[in-house]
C-alpha cells in the first residue's frame, strides 16, 4: 500500500502480519481445602464483628491476626466508620499464591453492603492453620 508523505513522495507501507490467536493456556487451580475455607470464613466473620463494634479489639489475638489488621479495625472504630449491626458474609473467594491465600468477598449488615480484602499466611510457629496478615474493609 502506498502512503503519501510530505514532499510529494510516496512511501510503501506493508500491512502488519495478521495476529494468530494465542493458544489457550490453562493453569491448574489448586483446590482449597474445606478446612482452610472454614477457618478463613470464621476469622473474617470474627474480624468483621470487631469492626462492627460487637466484640472488643483485644479479642483479635496476635497469633491469628497481625498488627496491621488490629490497627485497621481500630482506625475504623475511632474514625466513626462503625458498621451499624451484625455482619453476615455473603461471598468469599479464595486464591492461593504460594504460601499466601488472598480472600475477596462481600458482606452485609442491616443497612448496607460492603466489600473486604484479606490475605492469609500460615500461622506462627507450630500452630496449624492460618493467620490473617492484612485486612481492608471497603
């Protein structure tokens, strides 16, 4: 194809080669152990109840909840972003990244719905199970 360029000249332009569709690459998704899903769900429920003001922040034990989680919930409570009533987890999606598990989902209270993001890691020491590394209530 010829394309006009300044100076009354023509430049031969070659069309790009057609792109081949990429072959579908599927990565095996590791299955989440039901016991880990249950533990993550109960830890999230506990943390959201603390954020709602239904439990005290001191109930978030350091063995299972990192300092960042406790600071985030305390800041929400001090800042007046208290959740108005009891909290119910509506959805929970878990994704494994090496040793860590990302959790995303939604929860509802009487007057509003909100999302949350959390990350879990193996518990400290010889304790079996999970430890909540980070939490964001949106």
